[in-house]
C-alpha cells in the first residue's frame, strides 16, 4: 500500500473541532464536510487540498470529540493519509473503520515541511521525499487494521469476509 502527495503540516493536539468545526455538522453530506475540512486550523485547506495530499502532524491528532465526520471531511477532501506522532484512540479507530490510512511516525513531523512532495511506503515502513533527500520511519499499522484499510473500511471488510451482502 503506497500513497504519494503533497504535505500539509500541522502541530500537536489537532482536535476534531479544528478538523471539522461543529457549526458544519448540520448535515452529514461528505462534500459539505470536505468543503470545511481543517477550517479550524487552516482556513485555506479545503480550497487548496488536492487528491492524494498527506497530512503530517505532531502528537494526539484527532483529540476531542468522537465525531466520525472529522475522518469523513479529510477523506472526502482528498487526503490519502494522515501521519502523526500519535492519534487520539477514537479518531484512529474511526479512520481505520472508514478507510482512511493513519500511520504513526516518531519523526515525520520534524523531517517534513508544508508543501514537500512525499511517498508513503508501508511495505518499506517509511515516508520519503520524492527527491529522495528526506526519510522518516513509520510504525506499520496492525495487520487486521491493514486488512480493513485494503478493503476500503470496516463495512466492505465485513462484507468481503462474509462473502455476501450485509444489509
């Protein structure tokens, strides 16, 4: 599983209200949520993020409420992966369940800066700059989480595991 894109850099303790401010939770439309993604941290994010871009942050990413809309907003905006020193447990699980790649790295937040072009290589357990000058090791997610991510999220995983439609 690999992902390539431009880095959007954020600091520590990015909470779910920064990812999707509560005032936009008036409807659960993914496009609506994506149009306000990261608005609490960077008002220009939603208008400038491109498909496959990657968020790199410090510790405790996704802290705060348990709103899964934070994951929906990021995923629908085009973010292909979030790499952080650590994640709030509920955000991490919501991301896996909804099929958004989340990976811990002790050093990516120090190695990369806003706008860097990077490639995430889970097989090699590293994120590298496209020009090959920078690298940060990754903590590979557990195999069960990887299976869920490869399936596209928990519901597709369960459906494929059962070998039939689950209604």
